[in-house]
C-alpha cells in the first residue's frame, strides 16, 4: 500500500468513526503543484487516544504533542508511514522548538494557524478533493510567495529552524519570500544557533540536494543566515581567482555555479563536497607577487580538508559521511595530473570509494571555470574501458609466500608486497609465478 493510499485509508477509518480527518500540509501543497509528495500527514479532531484505539498498530511517538505515527505494511511497503496529528493550538515555545502546552481543538482553522507557512497550511478532503484554505495559501501558491502565517517573528520564535525552511521552500519552488517574512528572518538570523547542529545540518542537506542549491545559497546570503550557519562559505565572496583559470569570477561565484549544476537527488556527501571543495581558498589567498605572477592559493587543498573536517564536526556528521566529504575535498585537484600518472597511480586513484562522485565534482569544477573537460573525459574513458579486475586485481602474494622464499617477517614485508602490487598495476607481473620471480630479483633470495 502506498503512503497516499495509507493516508486515505486512515482518513476513511477516522471518518467512519464520526471524526473529521483531512490530508494536511506539504502533501496537499505538492498534490496541488502536481508533484509527488515525499510523505503524507493527516489532521483530525480525534484525540491521540481515540486515534490509537481506531488504529491499533499505530505508535505514540509524539502523543504528548498530539502526534501519532501509523506505519504501513512492513512487507508490502517497508518504511511507509503516515503522521496523524490532532487539531490543536500551541501555547509558548520556551525551548524554541516544542510547545510548552498543547490545547486540543475541534477546529481545523485553529489548527492551521499554528503552522509555519501559508502554502503548508492547506487541508484536502480525500473523498471529495475539496481544499480548505483558511490562510490564503492557494493565493500565495499562485503568486509564488513564501509567507509566514500570522506574525512572522512569532512563527520564527516558535522554531528558529523555520527560517532555514523558508529559504529551502523558496529555492525549491522558485518562489519569493514575502517582505515581512524576509525582514523577520534577517532580523532573527543570529538566533539560528539555538537550533541543534543536527537539525541545521539536515536542513542544509535537503537544500543542497533539492536541485535548487544555487538559489538556496543566494537566499541564505541575502537573509544573513549564511554568515551564521556557514561563515566559511560567506568568506568566499570577493576572493579573486586567476582569470586564466577562473574567468567566471571569485570563489563565491565559482561555488554558486557548481551548486547550480548539482542535480536533484545527488548524494548528500557529493553535495557537501561540492560546497566545501574550495573552502580553503579564502585563508590561503596570495595576490600576485609582481609582473608575470598570478594569484595563488598555496596548500588550499590541505587547509580545505582541515576546514571541511571541522565543519563536519560542528554539524555532527557521521564519521563515514565526514570522511567521504573530506576525501572529496582532498582529491579534487588530482585530476589535473591524470595524463601524467603512472598506470598504477591512475588505477589507485580510480578505485577510491564512490569514485563516480569524484568524477562528477571534477566535471562541475571544470564547467564552472575554464570549461575544459580533457581530464574528465580521459578518466571517464579509462574507467569505462578498463576491466575492474585490472583496476583492483587480486593479490598475487601473501606474507606466507615471502616466508616460503626465505625472507624473515618484519616491516619489510609491507614494502615488498606493495612493490608487487605496484608492478602488477603497471602490467609488469600478472601471475603468482611472475610475482615470485619479481620479489627474488628485486629483493634477493634470503
């Protein structure tokens, strides 16, 4: 059963028991925009206790706030779930995220007025297709506007993350942020630090992988949020680059162009790698030393890796994701040397984990600067034409083989086995017998 079918079934069950029930929020917005909703929410005047009684397999994950989770069939549709929320009004937000008190309501109109933006406050009758709009959400959708419900500052004081969500929605749908809503974000931007690092990270990741990352980061800059959440990126503005390699302009413009090329649904680590690949340039900028010299960014890769690692720690990335992002930053300049690499070096380069992400970052880097894809095409052709067993060949010898030849175990074993692999990758040896002869001739029989 699909999420939509599950949501409709939930509404039907609640209505048959005499309760009001509607699809609500982002799923209604997306349906009206002819987009496939990511998830489905239901709003009802039934209390959490009544919902759980009617839907015995539901989970009281957020019952304190009037929210029940209804999972789908784990075998037919694993991961499918629908959130069912009781109509309510919220009182106070001391922690800047959760209401201090929840007051249940019988009115859908009262319920939607606690939500964030008008386009996310529409209700849909799943039986008739009728839309309930108490806040002008449909008009704002037609006008292409992101507008906070009621007083913008109040909505943002309730949950500061809504400021980032406004930017993401505006970028995703190509909408403008309404003036009063925009002004409230710019005023309250310094308070975004009250939001947990994990929530900020997740919202930025959604923005980066939405297919509208460039517009999103332009809006982050315009609303003053960029300086608060990623000051290292804000410092890219005005950092000039050598025009012979970067005719597009400064580091900020180059990064925006790369973000513009990120496809919707790109892997989160690739997206963050694109964003951070040149993060080391601002602190390593060196102007031309004299006539004939050029702008330089000595060791910007090494500095950038350390900065990327620090950003990942600050935003509480998993160790695996942080490592993947740092590796992307660390290797993004290596493509300029691929034509001169030995076969062994090129093969080792190409067998980096998730190498397709490295290729895509390099492609975006090229088309967003000098435009030459020579290195990209060379490596892409190499990957396509070289059998995997040549890129990552099976090991020909082990330490036991070296002992059988009479060598004494020790640190030299690692050096000898690496030399065998080097010769194997360069096509000098291809069999175990050839590898044994190579070791004897290179290191001498013991």
